[in-house]
C-alpha cells in the first residue's frame, strides 16, 4: 500500500511540566468530543512542557481552551503520513524532502499495529507549499 500524506493543522499550549497535565487536558478534549489525529507532548525547559494537538477540529480545541482558560498558539501546519509498516517506511518520505533540499524541523513516527505506521512531519512555514508538492500531500 502506498503512503498517504495529508496536510494537517495543529495548535499547541504550554503547561507546567507536572505529572497529570497531559491527562487532564486530554480528558477535557475527550469530554468535548474533540477527535485528535495526533497528540505530542515534550519538555521545553523552565519547568514547562508543550502539548501539540493535531486535528480536523481546531475550532473544537479552541472552544475547549477558551472555556478552560488555556492559551493556544496560532494554527500551524504539518503533514500526517500513514502507510504500510515495512523496512524503510519513514525513509521514503524523508528522502523526498532531502532530495528537494527541504529541511525537516521535526518528525515523530510510530508503528500502529497490523503492519501500519504513522508519522508526523514538520517543516518551516516557508517550505510548506513546496514540501506538500514533493510529498503529494492532499
């Protein structure tokens, strides 16, 4: 099966890097029935962590954030890749970007079971349109 690459939107919030912060925020999004395509959390220093919410429902995330008093970033763009989990699966997409001399800002990839994998790719905003073309993102 060929990889499917799609353009996605995400936003993020910064929280105190304490146990349970991610779970508390995800419970509010779950209760509001906001479906996430991806979620990523990582420390950014100074006792803070960044939580990224990739979704087709940015308005839903914003609605919950407003009700809960979370400060969200502006909407940002990334790519979601889904395909068959096989040797070299991530390499295919990264090589396309490398050949086009597009720097990848960040990447997260995981196996999804049943011989499937998923990957999120971030590039700089100035490279997004060109990367979308190279990746044949929909």
